[in-house]
């Protein structure tokens, strides 16, 4: 007799949309909570939830019941999507700041965009603020100033290899912080 | 970093559930199984089933050919029965109305008992030639959609070819069981055609067994060859209530064994929710589809 997770996944693979509704009713709140923990409770979190369940529905065979619970699998998916959201937001903020510097007087974005940006950006900025000074500096130079590793090294007065390793460490730490938040979600 | 408090269950934003389900259904239509299986033609399903049976028969010992298989037939007699079915199908393809009314077992019993005293090689060769003749006659026809009457049923030739693949697989497993071999499962493409045919015939089968009430049954067949269907059964012309009254989940190969009358609901891994009598009626009807 198959376990509940294995049966649900087999039903999803068979195209049973009733099973999808069951999975959402069972884990939707947990996945949403995990997404909120990383990107805030705006529409970005809802986008993460949608991406997670669409991914499960399109590729249920990617979940292996022998490797862990469906709940854990969905939380890992949520973590990956949420971190992707944060990363792309980091890049977007950096692009925008460079753009505003070059083209003053750009019309403001819509209220919806502002809310989304505020939610995610504040989460990201808070995570960056908590980094050690040296790591925060290279992140700010690389992402917000749009510098290459070589330029970061020159600006910070450190060897290029050091700049690269600090960037790697800083990004890994950001992900760890985001992961911990996710895992602590109910 | 200050994490926003994670919401407890039941605190999902309004409309998120509907939004997620709608987006999912847009990304992949409900009903179709994944990973997707390449479609094959019904005649290819028949060819594959015949090849699989031929492989099994060639590996049998002389003693295996004499083992009891089904009804009063040993393995050799069962292969003779299959030769008889091929000959009847060929007569049906030629337009002989007599085989349309003939019984599946009665009409082929002569070919089955004729095998007594013959060598297994003779029996095997005769059946193999008969199956090859069927393939030749099908290939020579102008299309495979014509209605063919055989053994009390009228079905398009395409459906007959799948039904024949179904029968060859069923009897291959009868023979494997008699010989102490593990049961075989068709490839996913063949199994897909078999489950589709069986599900398509379910409403007629239910009507034949007199389930009576109109019902919509959500049928989920898992594993290779599976899929999901809402099967409408019951009185002809009656309004079928929505949503489904009962849900049946089982694996596709097991369902095909049930349809072949080689498994009983009691011995299957079944997950039934909702109207139990309606589900039981559908399962009983599925088993009645077997020609044997």
C-alpha cells in the first residue's frame, strides 16, 4: 500500500486535479508562510506559491517519496523560488539605481509595483544590513553600484581574489539566512 | 534580517487557492498523465502484443505447453483459441456476418481442441502465421475506422486492434502464470490505448450490468498508461449530477487486469471515496468487459 505522499503524487502524475486541490489544501498555508518569511507578505509571496504548485503539477515525477516528505519537497521548492525572487530583485534594484542616476526625472512606478518592491527590497536590504562590514561593502559595490569584481577590488582596496571570495561568502550567508527563515516557518 | 511572521493555516490570502489551481490547469490540462507517452497506432499495439506473446511462447518447455491454463484448456489449447480468434477476425474483416453473432469462446473452441496431439511448434507456427495474416489484412485495408462486427460486438477496427492487444496480453499472462513466470506488463504506449478503450466502454458496460442511477465517477488510473476521467454512467439520457459522486483511484495495469477479469476489486489496491455503491458498480462493470 502506497503512503499518502506517494499516492498523491501518483494521482498528480495521472492528471487528477482533485489531488492538486488536496495538496494545496494540505500544504498551501505552509508554503505561503515560507514564502512570506523570505519575500514578505505582498504579491511576491503569492507568486512564489503559484510557481511552487504549478511546478508540482507540471512535473510531479520530480518528487521522490523515498527521498523525503512532500511537505519538505514543497518547502525546498518554495525556498528556491523565493531566493530566486530575492536575487532577481537585487539585480532589479541595482539596475534601477543605475538607471535613475543616468536619467533623472523618470516617471514613478505604479502603486502595485511600489508595494511589491517595498516588500521584497526591505527583506533584502535587511539581510544585507546584517552582513559583516567587509562582506556588505562588496555586495553593495557589486549589486548596487554595478561594479565588476575587478572594480570592486579597486574600490575596496583589496585583491581581486579577495573580492571574489567575499562576494561568494556574502551570497552564501544571505542564502543561509533566507533558508533558516524558511525552515523555521511552520 | 527580520522575518515576517509566517501565517498559520487558514490565513491564505483570499483568492490565492483559485488562482493557483487555475494557473496550474493552464500550465497542464487535467486528465493527461505525465510523463507524456508517445502515441502509437492501434495496429502497432497489436503487433507489440503479438511479439511479446511470441517471445514468451518460444521460451516455454514442452512440459509448459501441457500445463492447465484457463477453462478446460492447457497452454497449447489456449494458443489454439487465439489462432481461432485471428481467423474469426479475418472473416469479420472480409465481411462475414456469421462471426459477428458468434460467441467468442464457442466459435474458437474447435481451433483450441484441434491442438491436442500436435507438437507445440506446429501450434506456435499456426498462431504466429494467423497473427501475421491479420497484420497483413489490416495493412491492405483503406483505413482502420470501419465498424467491424465480431463475437457480438460492433467496434471500429482501431478499437478491435486494441482489444486484440488486450486479449493477447491477458492470455500471455495466463500462460506465464501457468508456467510459473512473472506477469508481464505492456509498455506505456500500449497500456495507454488499453486503458482508453476500457474507460470508453465503461458506460456501456455499466448499462449492461444495471447500475441504474445516473452518476459521475472520477476515475484515476495511476502509473504508466494511466490518466484521469470523469465517467458518466447510468440511465441513458438522464442528467448526470456534477460533481462526481464517487472517486476511484487504482493503478492502470491493475485496472486492465480487472477489465480482463483476471483481478477482483477485493485483491486490488483501490482508493475509493464518496458513493461506495456507485464505485462498486463501475468496478463490477469493468470486470464484465472481458470476452475471456
